[in-house]
């Protein structure tokens, strides 16, 4: 079976093609802005590039629309104007369509690409921060952010101190040496990042030290909750997914924590960490059925794992 996946929850418009569970193509085009994501502008971007990205994916996979059996699209969670572009584009292709959950797609492609069998999945991105594990046919949420996603926190703080985005924080943090005390907010198994962003943005210390301290604090919070969830869920593997999973410092901290607990650590290659169409195609091919509409607030733990 050949399944095409369409991703359009936030910045990225992506089209992936899978045959069975093999990725044949994974093309994308991302909306970039200096002041953070403006949903209607992102949607405008997606509408402008959707045909070209789709054609590029068909060419890369060396197939035509006639070869496609199923079209999967990201039904949520995500920004409504962006989700609508993906759904409408999927419908315009006049094939059987299936709306799938974006968070679950990240986890499933992560498992596939790393051969993680039954991990505790840590999904960290701009809009999402969730620690989940499969228990009785659902990815149960063991811990999550109470305010903004960790990637959004990095982006906000970066802009507040005159940098472009969260990736710049990672680069700058490598030169930092002095740890500056910042708010560390863990509530039970949940996390909050807004206070950290506000406090760090007000400090007048060297940018390298602020970037270093911000990153250490945010990732320590996340690693602490992950460690407790690992014990609680009685899992032996950790799978890191989402755009922020590409951060090398986070990978290292998780690796150290896992080694201490005798757990295996997995992270897919960068192409499959961030939002991509291949993960939507892969989940579509697994689930075969799903939503016919968008569901902007669709939670990970609402999806029954029937595959
Ligand atoms: Fe995502």
C-alpha cells in the first residue's frame, strides 16, 4: 500500500510518501518569521507551496497520483488555519483520506526509525511538551507542560535577547560557563516554562551564560520528570521525538539519565525529529482509519492505538 502524508500543523508544510513502512519521499517547505508564528500567515505560506511540495514528493518517490492508495493528513493538534490547508489539500486529491494525530505520528515514526519497542516517549517541540507511554492501547500522558511548549520557550527567550530562534540558544550555550540561577518549575509530573522565559529575559548577564543557564534549567526540568515517569511507567527505553529532540545537549542529558537507570536511549535522525510528512504517511498506513475533519485540540491520549 502506498500512503501519502500531509503535515501542516504549524510552520511546516510537508508531504511524505511511504510504501508499507518504507519512506519513499519526505519533502517540506517551512514558513519563517522574525516575530514567531502568525497562524494566518503560516496558512498563506502553506497554500502557496502545497502543490510544489506535493509534486516534489511524487517525483522523489517516482510515483504518480494513480499509484496512491491513501492520503493521510494531520488532523491535530495544531493551528486551525494551518490544519485546514492540509485537510483541504488532502481532499482535493480525490482519494480515500484519513486524519491522524500529529503527536502520535511523531512517536510512531520515532519507534520505527530507531527500533525502540516499548519506550517512554518524550515529545518536545514548539507547541508540545509531553512525556507519554503506551499503556492499554493509549499513549497515556505522564507529564506535560502547563503553559507553553519547550521549543516555544526557547524561541521566545532567543528573540527577547536579540537572537533569531531556539537553535541559536543551543549554539551560544556551548560558550557559556557561569550558571545563573533561574526559576525551575516542576509541579508534580508537569512543567511550566513561562516564568523561566520572563526571568531569564530580564537578566543583564552575558548572553552566553544566559543561554547556557536557560538551556540547562529547561532541560534539567524535563529530564527530571522523564526520569520519574520512566520509573512510574516501568519502561526500559526512552525515545526522544519532536523538533527539540535534535538538540545535542538535551540528547546528552537524557543519555546520562538513561545510563544511570539501565534504560536504552533512542533518538531518530534530524529529518524525522521535526514535523514531517513521512510520519503522517506512516501513521496513516498503520491506522488506516481516523478523523474526517480537523481537531485542533486533539490530545495524544484520546487516540486508540489499534494497530
Ligand atoms: Fe510536531
